[in-house]
């Protein structure tokens, strides 16, 4: 069993996932709560991020507002149509679109 480098307590192996759904393993100290991710796992997750398909979208002026065209592949994946409403959430680095 791995030992914590801070307190020498036992580390438990846990699993989590990134917001995009990439699962990974990490270790948390049972005693002090310190969490570590080994470099091998970090590289695995980084490689998955590199392979994620990125999309470009065009903004169009619609009256005094802007319209965003969502690519067909994304609209199918999230079951979106012109009859759906979405929630726009302002975040530090961008906008999150949540289907309702």
C-alpha cells in the first residue's frame, strides 16, 4: 500500500472523472486527506484531451443579439433541436451551454 509523503498515512486508491468523462485513478491519504495523481495517469488523461474533437462555430447577428450555430454531431449527441431551450452559464473562461 502507498504511504503519504506528508504524514506517512496509508493512501487509498480512488477513481474519478474529468468533466468530459475521462476516468482516472488517484490516491488519497486516509489520515490527512492529501491527494496525488501519478504521472502515468496524468499522461493518460492528457492524451485523451488531445484527441477530443474540437469544433468551430460561427456567430451570426440576429437583430440586436448573436446566434450560435451548433454542429450537427453535437446536436445529435445531446438530442438538441430547434424546439429545445438551453441554459447559458457564464464561467471564468467561457460559456457553458446546458440543455433543459
